[in-house]
């Protein structure tokens, strides 16, 4: 599958996750994001999801959770006062465009 298609599906899954959030914090792992995007346990899709989340954390759209490293996976957080959360709640389509521009750099 082409990288652009995978990234677009990951962005859509992230936006849907934030739109449907009930609480004040959303916790995301690469595996769960890949499953939400419809890739199941495809290892290459999980790696692409991990790189996607890492890029978003580099631009400070999401945060890396501070916890003891028991395993090798990272957990990312989005809180209600974060810019990404506010942007997705106001205009989901614009949020998708901005995220795609950021990760394509």
C-alpha cells in the first residue's frame, strides 16, 4: 500500500478518535492507531503509525507520556487544552489538512 494512503488513513483515525473522545485525555499507541485505521496487526503499518506519532510529537501536537519503560512502545497523549484537540473539535477537515502538511515535510 502506498505511504500517502496509509498516512491519510492514520490521520482520519486520529481525528475520529479525538472527535469521539469522552474524557479530557486521549491516550494513543501506534498499535491501537493502526488497528483503528483498519490495518489490523500489519507490522509495517504499525511502524508507519509509530513514525507518524513521533513526527506529531516533534511538532508538539501530541505529547509523549512520561512513564517507566517496561516495554518498548511509547504512549502519546492529547489533552483538552492542546492545540490539536481544539483544532479537531472546531474544524476536523482543516485539522486533517494541517496534519498531512506537517507529516509530509
